[in-house]
């Protein structure tokens, strides 16, 4: 059952929100997702696993950073500078968004076929704790982990797949099977 909400019209787009009633499945197993800077790793409690390469996002972010840097050093002020920065900013955002949507769809499809619930790390506040110098800070602050988690969560919920967030402490340093470091 789907309900359409209030339609919002802006100068550049029309937004049609909807609500869909979905029954969450009772998962047969769980799929733990680890979102890293250059890949996403998933391991199910049934022993299935995957690694999705997301290094293209990192590369795109770097390429557009360099383009913006060049524009900013070449054109000091004016309308042309603003237009170019907006154009490349939009392009970067759209390319990254496209990749993240495809990755999240792959993950949700994997979980749907195996009737898995999805476990994600609760990484809130991670950016406040990061201070490793200018270059590494820029890299880590452009990491799109939260956007990917949001896409995974909403696509999973639309498919009736439960999503749970857990404390990430020790989750990458301990074996999920035997618990050893």
C-alpha cells in the first residue's frame, strides 16, 4: 500500500514524497557491512561474503579537488569562477551519488536473496575525532560512509529488510568467528 504526500514544486525540480507500508522479514541470517575508504566488505552469518571496490569514489573526489584547486588559483574572482566551481561541484556530487546508489543496490540485493538482516557500524561522531593533519583530514572528511549507509538503509527498508546499527569498537580487529584478535 502506497500513499502520496504533499507535492513540492521548486524552480528546478518537482518532489513527490510517498509512504509505503512494508512488512519487515524475519531474517534467516545477518549480513555485517564494513564500509572502508576504498571498499565495502560484507560477511553473512551463513559464511557468504563479498568485497565491493569503491576506490573510484576516492579517485573522483581527488580529481575534482584538483580541478577546483586549479580554478581557484587561476581565476581569482568573478562570475566565471563561481559558475565553474558550481559546475564541477555538481558533476562530482552526481558521479559519487551514482556509484553509491549502485553499491547500495548490490548490497541490498545480496541481502534480499539470502533473506539477511543488515548490520551497519554506528559511525556517528567519527569526524569530530579525526585530526591527522591537512592532507589526511581532507581525505577522511570526503569519505562518503554516511551517505552510503543512508542509501543502504532506505533501500533495505523498502524491501522489508531490517537494518541494525552496532558499536564499531573492536569490530575490525576481532575475528567474527572465533573472537580472537
